[in-house]
C-alpha cells in the first residue's frame, strides 16, 4: 500500500494522468468513497469543504477549494483531466482532538481555460482525496462565464386602460448566465408587491395590476440584473382613464310662455379624466307642455317678468356685439393703413413717402399704395395636399396663407411694375423693415417678397434665411418662426433616441417656394458618424413625426439637406413646417453636451440659503429659458458655466456638495449626493432642463461669505467641479456672462440688409468662381476650404434636382434665376 501511494506521488509530481484507484462512474456529482478492502472505513477521507458552482465575471479568475480529513493527498480533476501539481495551493494541518492529518487545496480557473471547452460541454471540476483506507471524490463544481445581453427579449408596451380594468405588462429579460432577476419600477420607484396587494409579478416576470387605479398612471420600467450587469427596458407609459358619467336628471322646470319645459344633467359622476370619453347624449331635455299648463303659466306675473328680463338681456347682447364689430373695423383700418399696404414689398412701387399720421407707429416704413395690388381671402386648411405624381407638391396659384387669422387667411397678389434694382434703391435709406409687433419672446414674424430676408428669435440661435427669388416675384408672404416648449409638443422617441435640438416651426406650411430657405438652430450633440445616427424629423399634417433626412445618406434627389456643424445645424428646405434633430446612439460613447449653471438668490434675509444647479441642453434657447426663469425668481449666477459630456451609458447623473465650513454653515442634505436618473436626461421630453437644490443654513445672520465645492458627474463618466467662493450679498462678478448676445436685435430683416455678403460683392464672387480655373480658384476649392464638401463626390456643380439646391450653386442657364451659390447661403445663414 505504501508503494502504491509513493507511485501516486511520483506520478503526480511528474504531472502524469495516473490514478491507481480508478473508480467506475467517476463523472457523477455526489461524493463517492472507495475504501481499500480490509481497511478501517472510519479512516476514509471525508470532505469538510467541497468545491461549489462559480461564475467568472469579465476576466477575473475564480478559486475552487477542497478540504478533507483524514487526507494524505488531494488533487483536482477538471473535465476528466488531472490538474498539474504545480497549479495546486496546498495547506497541511492536523485535526484537533483525533490528531488525524488534514489538507486544504485550492486551484484558480481562468476565463481562457473555460473558453477552450466552450460549446463542447460545461466546464466542471472535482477533487479526489486519499488516505490509508482509500479514496473519496467530492461533488462536481461547474464553472461558467457570466454575462447579460443588452436587449430584452420582450419589453413592456404603453397601455391605456379604463378604471378598475386589469393591466398586464409583459417583460422577458435579456439572456444571461446566471439568469437575470427582474424587478419593476414605477416612475423610478421600486414596485414592491408585498406592500401592495393589488400588484404581483408572475413567474414569467410580467407585472400584473389586478384593478387599475388612477394612481397607477405612471411610467413603468422592467429592470433585469445579475452579477454582471443591470439592464433597463424602455419605459411604458400606462394611462388609467375614466369615462364620464351622467348625473341624475334635474326636476322639470315650470312651463314657459312658449309652452315648453326643460330639465338638465351634468357629466360629472364621474367627470372624464386622463383622456376618458365624454358622456354620450344631450345634457338638456325639453318637452312641450299641455295647453292647460301653457294657459296657467302664461298668465302668471312671474313668467311675464322673466321674459321681459330675457328680452332686455338679448337687447344688451346685440348692442355689445355691434360695439365689438365697430372696434374690430377700426383696428383693421389702422392695421391696413400701417402695414397692409402690400405694395411696400412688391416690385411695382410708387414714390417713397413717410406717413405723418399716428405717432405710435412712426417707426414703420410706409409707401404710397400700389393700386394694382389686390387682397383676397381664403378659408381652409394650412396643410399642403400632396400630388400623386411625385414627392413634391404644387399650389395652383402660388398663394400664401397668412397665419394671422383663425381659419381665415389673407392672400396678397400684386403686379410687378419695376425691376428689383429699383426697389433696392428705394429701400437703401432704411436698414430694415420691422415686422408686426407680436409680444412673444419665442416667436418672430416678418413680411417678405422676392428680395428675401431673415427671421430671427433673439438669443436662441434660431433663424430663418430666405434667399432672393425664393419667393416668387409678385408675391408677398408673411412668414413666422416659432420656438416650441417641449412640454407643448409631443415628439415620440424610441430606443436610444434623444432630442438634440429645439423643436422649431416655420410657416405657414404649404407656401410655394422656388428655392430652399435655410433654417438654422443649435444642437447639443457631439456628432461623430461612428457613435451617432442623426435624423431630421418633420411633423406631418396629421400630427405624426416622420424621418425626412438621414444625415450622411443625402443625395441630390432629396428635398432636404442639413449642414451639420459642431454646435449648430442648417436645414435647407422648400417645405416649411415643424422640425427637430434627433440622434440615436450607436455606441455607449455617444454623448450630448449638458450646460451646468449655478444660481443663488441675489439677496438673503433668512438663515437659509439655496444653491440651484441646472443641467440643461447646451443650446442658446435652453440657456435663455433658464435665465428668464431666474430673473423672475431674483437669482444670480455664482460661478462660470461648465459643459459636461453625458454619455449613453445608462448611468445616472449625481450631484454633491463638499467642504462647507462647518463653523459657519451646515448643509441640510440628508444623503451624500442627489441623483438625476439617466432616462430623465436622455429621453426626457417634458423639459429641456433639470435642476437640483442644495439648501445651506448659516449659524449667524452676519455670515455673508460662502465657500464650498459642488461636484457633478455621471457615474463611470465625465464630471465637473465648481469651487464656489463669493459674498452672498454683494458679489455680482458673473452677471456679465448672462448678458444678451449681439443677435438680440431686430427679429426681421428684409432685403439686402438681411445678408452678410453685400449684393455687389456676391456678384463679383460668383463671376470669379464660375469659370473653371486650373489653379483651383473655383467653387469646389472654396467648399473644401470651408469644410462644406460633403457632396463633392456626387459630381460637383449640378442643376436643381427635384426642387433642391446642390452643394455648390444653382444653375441659372435658361431660367429666370440669378446665380446664387450654396456656399454664400451657408455663410449668410450664420447671422448678420
């Protein structure tokens, strides 16, 4: 027996696969003992610690451990092969009490070892222990590579259900090892079925609400997690609506002089909520009275008095209506005399004259009316009708629908009587033509003709450039430009999509344009083809959003083109409407820029002092909205703004405050940091900015100096640190950073003054670059110098294709157009 054990030790030392006590059935999982005949079975090895199933996370090795007593040797065997002796870590000891030898052995398993047998069978190991009485095999331990895929096999979908109806939200988590555990979030709060008997989760991970309540209206997210990762599904919006219900009918009224009586009811038991249907049927019921009741009630003095009062009320209403009509007519006459002289922007002009009337309108440029100009009205939809012959539409008369009315729209027609040069000379004494005053900070209006011009919403980076001859000659259009708040416009986003620009409307839709206009706006993306898929979206007349352009896949046949810059984009289009730039992340490296702002009160009369931290899209329009909000709240900027690159990594944004002088101030924050969920920033369509508040309390009213640090960072991502050090009563050093930009001037510019490049210089540039030049002084070279040569491979100079301008210029041969290069338009679109 001693010789056999010695042979075993020698073979093990040499790394040979030799087992003197081979046992049939060695692949079974349970512990198996093989005693030597005649030996004491009590001295067989028994395992104190056996190897257990483990998972390899990423590239970190795992350790398997065996411990047995009494034991003179212990070795591991993995997938039928003995592990080399040098890979064992062995510890010898003596069992207390009996004095028997005891051993503990460990081995490390790497990811590469497991991957060698991947696909053939599972990787398993077991250990074999020897003593003088025989051998014992441990149970098998399986080693698996842990993972969790990104995509859910089934995600919950949005639902609209009526009150007390059942709700089932399915969820099949991504494939993973070990299998993922599933939990549900309701508006980012954990759903705990043990606390709410109306909710439970099935074995298939579906969330079930037995009877829907109004409080169940929320966004639901399925979360899958295992030891490797944590994945979130797309949020499903569940709306619990209530259909309206009628109250009981009221009692019948007394019969009136016209021999009728009535009763009423209300749609308030319950009232419709969350989009529920209104009550069906009428809320008022009338019936004829019998002849006796008519005679009886008609003779009553109370009814006579009632009807006299009704007649008096009717007379008053008629008089009031007449007064309103007169006031409207007066106002309309004043408006027509000030601005509606449509000859002001036609090509047929009378001599210029400054109108002496109405001091409050002295700023308006006025001209004697052209009698050849006519004004008609049109009633109908602002939605263009698509022709079946192709993707473009044509308006039969080229009419413009003015946006001023609600259903009735003014069309201006004029007969040109002179050339454009005459108009330029007459307009040279004026820098601009002011549009109608509207009184809204996020809107701009202007009246334009064939000379073109520019609309601009001040301090937002949003503008609309109308090139010359984009509006047909003889037409006058009133164009508007509107910046929408995200909570007012629903833009559905799917998957990893996120809104990168403001939502802009220019119109009215359906107007006839002979050349593209240029809509310019900011964006907050960090554009790179390998990380982003960028799309231009346009809202249709039915209200749905459509992809009209996939950036990077343009062709000359497209109706749209987008020139993308680092912080702005310029959209070329002949169809006005509502637009937005949307990005879809192709990798976790895709990032959008967030501007971080710190505000605090300009004056503090209490012991408490708050610091407001804003996280907003890095665009001018979002900054303008925050500044306006803080001005209303009496806030001041206390640190220079910073930019944070927020990545599509599913990680949240965290904010914390540190180094507050404990002898003067104390923070009232009860946790170590505040957190903004990832989806509130990436997919949040309800608002462009989010903010958190840090509340501090000073121990004495005489304390006015505050010094602290504020950290803002994305988990496992970019971060910024603010070192705050200022006097809360008199420090205004950052006020100039929020001063309006130079563009905060006139929102509408008409004619030559609207363009950055003067008319004569533009003509000289065109004549210089049109002829081919061996030195490369042509349009292609200029495009390359300005980094605007994305379409150079499409063939250089091209004619107008399907109503769209090519990269370099518009050809004018055989047409009534003057040459107008694309490059000059691009320069002009960046502002005066």
